[in-house]
C-alpha cells in the first residue's frame, strides 16, 4: 500500500535522510525504530508532505505522491497520530473527533460510536475541552481523531511517549485491535518489546539510513541489533 524508495530530506543545508526505503502492505504492522535524532519523525513528515523531500519517491497504491500537500496524501488513505498529540485545545473531545470524520470510498468503519467503544474514557469526557485532558486521554483522542478519517494506514509517531505504564498498555491493546480490524499500521516508539508483540516487520534507521529490516522473529534472534542501534 505504502512504498518509500530512496527518500532524502533536509532542513536547510542540513541533510537528515539519506535514501530511506520502507514499505507497508495492507493489514500489516510495521515499526520504524532508532535512537532519538536518527530521522524517524523526519521520515514520517516527508511521507505526509509536511516536509518536502529532496529526493526519492513516496507512493500509495502505486501512485506517486512525493511532496504533495498533506491533505492530498491524507485523502489517499493515510491517518497521522503526530508526536505531541497536537489535538485542538479549545474544542471538546467530541468536536475534535467530528471535525475529522469522513467516509472514504465506502469505508465508514470508524465513527463516534466505535471510537467510544474502544476508548470509553473519551465518551465519559466527550464534553471536556482538549486542554482539560490528561496526557493519556489526549493520546487516545489523537488516535481516535486519526481513525475518524477512516484511513487504510494509521501512522503513529511516538505512540506511548511520556505515558504511565497502565495507559501505555491500553494504547498497545488499542493498536492490536486496530490491526485485527484489518488496518495497516506504521508506528514509531521506543518500547521495542511491546512493539514486537504485535508488529510484523521492523525497520531500523541510524543517522538517516536504514541499517536493518526484518521480521519480529528475526529481530528476537539478533539481540545485537537492539544493543547496537536501539539501546541508549
């Protein structure tokens, strides 16, 4: 569904990405791993057109969308849960969700009702403003908001960063449910063990380059990869 080939990106004269290759098939869960500052968020921003690539190609279902405007790329079936959540602080929970709802080519799996079933806490706080929520509730809302676009691929940047252990587990449970519903997932997070429990494949980047890619079984069989590229 999503194919990234030779992706290059820079901020001004500072090059960040040097030929990133990755792909996500329909219904597949893929992780993008690496230490801080290695180019993970830049990769996601370049995929979504939030940063215009300097080279390479991003395609969705074979269609070249490299550097297109973010709303064009989103309409091709990608939903983003950004780092820092970035929910609308002066809208209520329900307004945040309704604001992004769309039916895409007959896909209307995700609605207020299905989001509230997945996150009962959001229903309890549906009239609260975005800035009145805890960090965990904001992350639930950010995931729900992305799902309300009825995407085929959900992309999460730092899925559980800064969250308490119980909330992190709730988020992982949610992602497993999303995968079971047939959605494709591309996720960035530091919790490798939790990611390995539901992801199909992993892409490791170091200093803007892909240094390893493989299945969960292959990752577990090569602990030196974690020591070399993932542990601080």
